[in-house]
C-alpha cells in the first residue's frame, strides 16, 4: 500500500496544540469515491464527506491501536504508524482511508491527519476489509 498523504493543515493543528501524538485517540474512517480529499484546505473531520455505510462498518471508523510517532535521525524521517486495521464480515466499497484525531468532542474540532487513496474502488462482500499499512509507516516524511 502507498504511504499516505498528510493534510497540510495537520501541521497547523499540531502547532496550535490541537493534537497530541502521544496521548490522543486516532481513528481511520473509510470513504467512497464521492469524497474529494483536499490536502490544502481540509483540516477537520466535518469537511470529510462520503463515509461508507454497510455491514461490518461503524460510522466514524475504527480506532488505531499502538499509534507511534517516531523520528529516525539516521534517515531524517518522521513516521506516524499504527497496527493494521480490519473490518470483519464487511459489505461495502471504499476508495479512501482518512486518519483523524478523535479526541476533541465535535467533528468540527477533530483534526485530520492524513489519508490513503486506494487508487480504485475496493469492494468487500461479506468478507474482511483490511488495511495493511506500508512498512515505512502510515505517514512518513523525510526532512532535508
């Protein structure tokens, strides 16, 4: 799977102390092709449309387990990672996975972190829908 794309305003949310990578709860929600991610203007969950609906999926998505934000000095790379996610016995079609901070109380204040474009609609019919994150991390950014 491709490494995800960071929402540009996620950095603003970090700078404004709206996100705590060490203690906040992060989730991944699935969206249909009706959603058009905008890296430059989308900052909060309330701006995400087209969330999937179907058997085996709960609105809001799944919590990420074992979230880790690390920096590798040898490669000058920041990495945001977590355990793989699975929705067992699912029937729905997804195009995007959107990662967000679920700690704030309303969708208008839940900062977006990043997203994965599956590059095609991925259907599941009474089967597990699994996201196996890239070994390099869900999100990774090298610094010059």
